[in-house]
C-alpha cells in the first residue's frame, strides 16, 4: 500500500471506531450502481465539516486492493446490499487530498508538477516495467499501464477545488489543473482506465461561459444534492437517536443545527456540530474559525445593490429569492448579489429551498456566525437593533405598548428602506429583527395555522422558560386595535389551548400616511 495508490483502510477504520460514527455506507450502493457506466463521474460539493473526507476514506477502504475491509464494513448498511462482496476490495485506487498535498509556500503550478511526479513515482513501484522513462504526465502514465496490463483505477480526489479556493487569482494554474483533470476524466482513454471517479469539494465544478469545465461529471451540490441528499449531513432520525443516547434535548439540537432542506430530504444537520455537541454535552457554536468569519464578513460587505437589505431580511428570518445560475463556481467572479448569496449557500452559511428558489439562514449556530461577521463592520444599525431586542421583549412582557411601538419604529427607520416598506411581509421582517434575541426564550413560528386562519407570528416559550406566549398580528395601514380583534375573532389563541401559561395578544400596525407604528397589547385570560 502507498500514500496515494491503494492507501488502505486505516483512515476509515479510525472513523468507524470513534465514539460517534453515523453509518453513511448506503452511499456505496449508488457508486456501485454507476461503476463503468456513463454516470461514473461524480462530484459532490459540501461545506467544511460536512463529512467529505470521511466519505472519501470510506470509498478508498471499500474499493481499494491491498487490504481486507470485510470486517470493517460488516454490520454497516452496505453489507446488506447484493453487490457488497462483488466490489469489496476489488479495485486499484488513486486517492488524493489536494489540501493536504500542498506544501507551505508552494504555488499552484509547483503543486501540480509535484502531484504528477509523486503519484507516478508510486506507480513505478508496481508498474516500473511498463512506464516510460521520464514520464511526467499522470493521464499518459495511467493509459500506458492500462494498455499493457489491463489495470483500471478508481480515482478519489478530496478537496478537488483547493486550487480554485487558495489560488483564486492564478488563472493560468487553474486552467492547467483543469487540463490535468480533463486528461484523466474526459475522452476515450479515460473510459478504459477509470471505472469510477469521485470528487469532493466545497465548490461545484468551475464554469466558463455558463458551461461546466468537466461537463461529463454529474454534480451533487448544496443547491441540488439529488438522490444523495441524505448523505449531505445527519438526518433527523440520526440526530434523534444521538440525542436519546447522550441525554440531549432534541428540540435544542434542532434549533441550533437543523435547517438545511432538500426536495426529498428535509431536516439535515451539520455533522461536525452534532458530534461535538453530543461529546461535550452542551449546545454551542462549533461552526467555524475566526478566519472563516472574516471571509463571511468580506462577502456580505460587498457593494452590490440590495445585498445588505437581503442579508438583514434573512437575519430576521425571511427567505429571499436568489438566482443561483449566474454563479461561476469560483471565489472571485462575483457580478451581482445573487453570486454572493450562492457562494454563501455552498459554504453552508445559507440554506437553499430548491423548489421556491429561496435562500435563508438555516439555524441559530449560523445566525451566530452572521452576528460575529456584522459586528464592528459598518452594520451598527443592525447591531443596535439586536442589542435593543432584550429591552423590546421586556416592554412587551410589561404590556408597554408605546415602548414597543417606539422600539419597532427605530428598527424600521434604521434598517429598512421606506421605499420597500410597503406590505405586511416587510413589517414582519422588521418585527423579527427587532425581536432578534427572543430565540433565547422562544421558538418563533411564522404563519402558524391557528383557529380560523394563520397567525402572523407566534412566540412559543421553550420548556425551561417562564415567559408568556405571544401571538403577534401585523397590519399595514389599518389599526393595531383591529389586529388584536382579528386574533380574537379568528380564535388564533386555540393553537395554544394546551399551553398553561400566560398569553399576550400583540397587534402592531404601520400607518403609511403618518409613517409611524402603533401597538396594542392585551393579555388573554383562559
């Protein structure tokens, strides 16, 4: 076994014997089904800490010759598949981790030269008699080996996009890298010596003029993971099981780490965060490092028209339309706000509703990342709204309607354009930003089915909270009194009939002519 050629199963073994291992070997049933077919080229893109490297190690352990992995996979999901034994340890593997491969101070061109050299050097240990002296191009070396011995290689490249992320302005090196990948994976010869190629990265494959640079690859991304959606992260069933095992509150896990949702798989959780929360016995922000916060800050501060307003709306819990198709799948070709929002989806800072083509902040952990990113970066009005939200909550609990109206007024004037403040949706955005810190005491539900309609916003107290439940009805150019009357007439309170605590009915109206808010707060007595 070598470093790159048939690297063995030790890396995957360390994952399986860890205190927490969630079985994702069902993915192998899909890769088995496409071996040798036109669908053999797979690119899976995920954010950091979403299990990409563990998956690459799993593929190498399962397919690679030179080791016996039967016992390692026995009892895991794939072991019950009809094709389990057929493909187990039957292939020569070449596995590369591009991020780990790069040396300090090395530019992308040097990395590529060394990649060809070192992999070919390992191949010479087994195939020195068939490789030409001085061969320094990996696709040619593999073609020669196959032509003379019939050997085929499964290719696994982890962090395939490292050059596009870390050498983002070195276009010459990027194109040279793509030419190497085309030599490996495109054209007639590769069909003979590569029965399966599996690439992982944060970014989808680079596009030029709207066309993928490797258009024979089938892509599974954060905007459309297709049939591999349940392998993006941990599913709800998996997280419930871990919470039960470790005595953790599932609803808190949901609030902190849930939020990624796809057409055929709702409620996907960040694996790294869940594992750390279970092992530490506490829910906290395990999302990312200081450097990544700086990266997020640089993106949301880009000077594209409407970007800041959109970020504010998403911080307030609103889903916003985004066109993901203009993004060129790199880190610097941004032409409009949709490109920035799309990179944030691929980085995991935003989730994406494919059916509605909308982006949103997925959970409290990521909201905390945004909070750190906007802190001290010219977003003083947003920070002031967040800092003032505790006072607004206290005013609401004290039924101080004038103070609530004044607090909402300040958030509106400082954060939302008057021109865009023209309906109850915009008012809803202001309200949820104004009550930003309510997540510490409440679960917020928008458009909640209640009584004879839908309550605009319901604040449900968490089980440890002694605060009153709140039903908020919003009106635009009507009256706050009418908003409370609607709550009562349509019996929105019925949604809380099993709740034993106090309930506040809050009506908030914006008067378009006077450009001011009014508020009425009443306590509902059961």
